[in-house]
């Protein structure tokens, strides 16, 4: 850290963390929050507004984590907040249908050519778990194929070589997943056409679904070539296998219609989460009316939820999605993120710092000790994470908050003005100079 920059105080966060450790395993309710791979105790957050966060010690940060993606409008957006407050006046859950579910579904379906019917659930994990069950029920096959480094939530058959949360802790899979479940999951590397062809030969007529994050963003940002995604589409069709795009991060983020729209590739089932809820717990899966007709109570694939389509969460979704549909929303976000990342790229290139930045839309990632774009999990050098750890510390001390793992991506929101991004950029330059200068 340079001499005129002071280390932030974490006194109150430390006290809260000590107490939290008596309540929760590891002191947190989700593992990556524990700051295990960065310096210091986790910051306990008190407030968010626009592009900013404040912690319990009143440190202020420009936030690039955005609650891990949902806050595309920034924190506490007035339209979302007001709609939530309005709807809450009428009660918070009925376990019965409401007009709000129709309204949100209409906003999504009438602007998305890739799905005809949707089912709302309460998290991304639930969405993906349900999509897998639907694919298995529909094809009457058991095996699924996933890609190393892609995270699809924490349901049993998907916690195999599954990205940031696990790699941060040096594990490839979770304890407690029965071997027989994991045996139904075939895992291959991203961007590897040969391995894909071989898997389809080895498991002929057994693969119910191939699932991929079309924008893999949970183990770095491992952007795939469009040709590879297109090939996936073709090999699935040829083998009677359903293609699932897990768009829990990329959905409503890289474009309104997510990566499917960005790449113009139509998967069979799509899963969404995060952004639909505007910060409240929502997930969804969707497909053609024909495939969705297999879901209970119309069809034999059971899936349910007490809080599915919860009115308060639907209200947040309606407000947020309406903002995203305004003309120019994605162009503005992409243009300012591009300028921000281009300037940082120019800075590191001029100085020959070993940093490679990747970006798609408003998602970005800093790869350290990398010379070119990384497209596979195995090509990330775990040693390079020590550089991220240093950068994270330097950035916090300069008022910039990144998610606490070098395997996580950053998000720019509509609330990040050019002036705010310029401030963050300077903090990034100064931090990189401390590390490499
Ligand atoms: N799928 C992807 C691509 C994700 O990024 C995530 C979470 O980050 C999930 C599924 C699981 O979503 P949730 O954490 O809402 O259960």
C-alpha cells in the first residue's frame, strides 16, 4: 500500500464477524462471503445506494460486486424500491396466484423469442435443479453433461468441478454428494470439441441434457467462441439431447435476451435468476410450450415452491425489468463498461503488467499472469490469485469493492456514471502500480 493511503478500519465488521461465527458455520450464510481468499475479516454491509456500498465502519466503496449480479440498476433503485413498498401494503405472501406473476411473465415472454412458457422459483439453484429434472423427465434419460468451472447452483448432481466457491477452497466437488449422483454427471473442459464428441460416443443415447453457462462467469470469465456454442446446439439436436443455457448471470445482463440473444443460439431450456428479482429471491426456467407442458400440474415432472412467484419479489422484478426494456439501456451500459475496461487494458499494456482483462457487456474479469484470453478453467494459474488478493486489499483501502475472490467477475451497473468509473479507474491504476510498479 502506498504511504498516503490508510488501511480501512474494520473494527465493527470484526465484532460482527466474531458474533456471526457463534451463529453460522464459518460466520456466514454463503461461503464466498467469508473473505477466505482475500485479506482481513469480511466487511459487514450497512447500506447500498446507486453504485455505492457502506460497511458497518462507515467506509464507502464503489461496488463492482452488485450482490453478485442482480443489481444491474445499482443499489436501492427508486423504481424498484417504490414498487416493492407499494405491493407490500397488500401483504407479502398468499401461496395463491396473483396478477403480478402474469405481469412479470408477460414482460419477459413478450420480449424473449427463446421461451414460450416460464415457471418462477426462488433461486438460481432451484431454477437449474428443476430444469435438469425437466430435461430428464422429457428425454427419459439420466445423464447430464456439464463443463468444468461452470457453476449451476448447489444441487447434488451439479456440484462437480463447479467454479469459484469450490475452487476458492481448493475443492473440486462437495462432500455429501453421493457417488451415484456424481456418476450421472459427465464433466468435460470448456472449449473442447473433441471431448464433447467423445462423451456423446461413450454415452450414446444416455445424455438427457448438456448444461452450460453460455457466458461462463463463475470461474473467471471464460468467454467461449460462438462456434463452440453453435456446435453444442448441433450435437445436442443430433443426439436427442436437450441444450440448457444456464443464464442465471448472463440473462438480462449481456442483453435483455441474455447470451441466447447475444449469440443468436436457441437452447431448449433456459434458466434465469438474479436480475429478475431486482435483489429479491427469484429464479425462473423457461422453454417451448411443448417442453414446459411436462411440468406439474400439466405434466409428470414435479416441481413446486411455497414462495414461488412471491408478490414482493415479482414487484421488484416488474420494476427492474421495465427499466431494462427502456431504449438504449444495454447499449449505454456496454459502451461505458467498454471504455472503462479499454482504459485499464491500455494502462496495463503500456506498463507491461501481467494482467489480461476480459469483458462482455457489463461483466468483466481481471486475469493475472495471463497473456491471452483464458477459455478453460484449467488454464487459470491458482498462484495468480495472490495478485488478486493484493489488489483486493489495495482497492478496499481506496474505496473500491470487488467480490472477494479472484475467480469472480465484476459487474458495472447503470448507476456507475462515467465520473464514478473514472474514480474507480484511478484507484485501480494506483493499486496495480503498488503491486507491479
Ligand atoms: N447458475 C449460475 C450460472 C450462477 O451463477 C448461480 C449463482 O451464482 C446459480 C446458478 C445459483 O443461483 P443461486 O445462488 O441464486 O442459487
